[in-house]
């Protein structure tokens, strides 16, 4: 009786062995030189129609849950007049009792339907708010805004790395500092989870000298790159000593060797050699 019951259990647990993956045909390609078939055209029109329907759907927001801000044309920033929710507590800065939002922060709240951006007391449309925010002299680039919005939607606190700098500075630079939710405090200076540098996929790859400069500027804080490819945000670690595999490996080393191993991974071996290493080891480490 026991053997029969075990056999039934094994059969139930191994039912998936009899299943087969469904056969899939040849994938459609945007680069295909052949014209679309009628069925492909119909399927494409249906998908485009569903996307347009989702985009054109009205966004309904209760007025009592809607924050308000007035656009300051002199500072090219938004002055908050009515605060709603806890999201705005980690945004912008306070000056003379007023809260100011940077262009990307104001645009993010408007795009989410959490705030009305007003001009001369009248709410602006999303298109006008976008035009004012993204064309401001102190605004960030479109790729930087996409990275900012991506991390904000994921629940992180994202702030400008250099709040006094110009957002339109060209070249590879650290754009934002990122904290976990609940770990950011205005009154207490706390170390961010990581810094973020942004560049587009279609742009020229950054030079090694620029990457080294940004790494040095980041210091002990982790550095991530946000690669923007046609609106898709891909985050990758640049500091090799912050990857999970590297951390697990470094923890197994003796404490005396951990500092050298971390510097070796980042290519900062100058001044770390002592008299215990022979010439061959020094040459190998310097070439690495």
C-alpha cells in the first residue's frame, strides 16, 4: 500500500516531464526587406490600435489628492503651493519657507498625475508642462529624465548629484545620487546607495579617461551607468568591487589582502605595493 501511494505521488510530481515546449515559428523582424503579408499588417494594426487606446485613455485624479505648484520663470523651477502625499518630501529643496522643485521632479509629478503645474494661476496641460520643464536652461537631458523617472517609479529616492550645477553640462558626468526608500534624510547627511551616470546607446562610447574621472569622483560610493536605448533603461555596475560575485570573493580573502584586491579590480594599484611582492607580480598587477 505504501509503495502504491508513493508511486502515485511520483507520477503527480513528474507530470511536467511529459510536456513539450510549444513550437514557435520564425520571428518577425523590423529589418526584413520583404513586404508584410496581409495577416501581418492586420496584426500590426491591432497592436498599434491597442497601444494608442492605452495612451489616449484619460487619467482620472481626485482634486483633493492633487498637489499644486506655480512655475517660476525666473528660476525655471516649480514653487509648491499645495503639498499632497509623501513623495514630495524627498524632492527639491526649501528656501525661505518655500519648496522648490527641479524641472525633472515637476515633470515627473505632472506625468504621474500627482500635481498640477500652474502658469499665472492656471493649470498647464501636460504638453505645455513638458515643454517648459525640458526646455529650461537648468533642465536635464531626455535620457537623464528617463533614468530619473525609471528609478523613481521603482521606489528609490533620486536627487541631483550637483544641485548647484547646470543640468545641461555636456560629457560623461554623475547626474544623480540614489537612496533606498526611507534612508534619505534632509537634516542628516547620509551616504547614497549609488551614484548614477547616464548616456545614450546611440551616443559615442565614453572614453576610458572620462570613466576613470567619474569613478574617482564617485569615491567610495558605488557607481552605476544608465544606458538608454530608445526609451529602455538598462542599469549596470561600473565599480567592479560592488558586484555580488566580487563581494563574495573578496570577503574570503584575508583582511590584509582585501584592500589590495579591491584596488586591483578598479585599476588603482599605485602606492599599494610593498616589499613582499616580486617583480613578476608587480608587472602582472600593473598590466591588469
